[in-house]
């Protein structure tokens, strides 16, 4: 229990630093957008490459990958159906679907997995699926929403290669599968850059909270409620049932899969929203609300599943 509180507490402190930087105008206007782009294009790709390249292949390509794929589909499709009924735009629908299914595997999942299980490998399948499957699909849809044009088949096929997050994740998996390693002179600068990813995303998120209205006051209360129910209730239940009864995973793996599904919406969704200039308020509020709800939920999951 203390490890969960410790992990969430660390995140809260760094977010508060970002909020204070914006509150006292320590940095010039536009810093939040610049920081978010730095995290998106440089730091997060480095972090994903290092994490996935060092993950055990058996853990990455395990039943947890199937659990992640199914639970992600439940969250994303569940939101898209409602968004379709409410006639939301494509961009807003994609951001909402990501907020309902894209978990904070990097910023919170890695430290929690390390604290609880002694390794970050349990979140590797989640990160791999999100970055190699979910993100490319979302980016294609967001590109369409941004340009208003249907991309060619070639453009869609090349989309994963054009995105630094997807490319870095794919390279990391290839390195893990081949059992290859890079020389220290190459690894050290990558590690230094990767170290910016988590605090950078959290500080940018904290800066966005200054002056922002309370959750639900931007006209997205219905969408926010739907995201909270899908992300924090439906997905953990689905993950537990799949792990326990369908894939018949061992108890530790079931607990890890359920905890992964119960993680809050990733700050990456907010970074993507800024990048494509759509759904920024919804993404920000979804991250905030699900992070708050995750505190009692993660504790409850450990208490209920790990008996």
C-alpha cells in the first residue's frame, strides 16, 4: 500500500512544481507547449526505447499482451460508440477514446511495478501495445481530423514509421528480440535524454492546471463521466476476468494486469491533444480526475486481488 501512495505522491509533487512555475510566471509564455513537444518528439521516444529494449521477451510477449489488447478495445470502442451518438468531431472522439483506454504505464506503471514486483517488465506489454498498435491508429485518425483529408494507403502504412514514439518502441522491441545491446557511449546520452520524459510531461501537465476551470465546467461533464466509468471501473474488471478465467494467468500476473488496467489516463494523451490542438480540456480533466480516483482504486485492487 505504501508503495502505491509513494508513487502517486512523487507524481503529485512534480505536477505541483509545474503549477507553481505557471502561477508565478517563472518561465516565458508558451513554455508549456515547447516542453510538451520536447517530451513528445525527443524524451519519451528515448525512454520507451530503453525500457522496451531491456524488457524480457517472454514477459513482453505474454498473455498480458492479450489482456491489454482486449481491455483497450473495450475502453476505446465504448467511448467511440457514445461519441458517435452525441455527434462529436473525429478529433474529440479520438482524444476521448484514448483517455478511456490509454493508461499511465510509463509515469506511474513503471515505478509501481518496480515497487510491488521488483521489475518494470510487467508493464512492458502495456507500453508496447499502446505505442505500437493503439498510438499509430490514433495518430492516423488525428492526422485526418487535423488536415481534413483522407490519407493515402501509403501514408497510412508509413504513419508508424513517421511517429518518433512508435519508431522508438519498435526499435526497442527488435533489440529485445535479438538480444542485442548498445555500447555505453551510446546508451548514456539516451538515458540522460530519457530522464526528461516523466518529469517533463508532469511539469507540462501541472502548468496546464493553472487557471484551468474545475473538471466538468468546460461543457464536457458527460464525456468526463463516461471516461471515468470506463477507465476506472469497467477496464479493471474486464482485465481481472480475462487474466483469471480466460488466460488463467498466475496470481502475480493477474494482479499486475488488473493494476495496469486500473492506472489513470496517461499524461501522454494530454501531450497528444496539445500536439493536434484538439480536446485539450477533456484530456487535461480526464488525467486529473482519473489520477485522483486511482489512489483508492489501486489500493483496493491490491487488497481484493492479492489475497
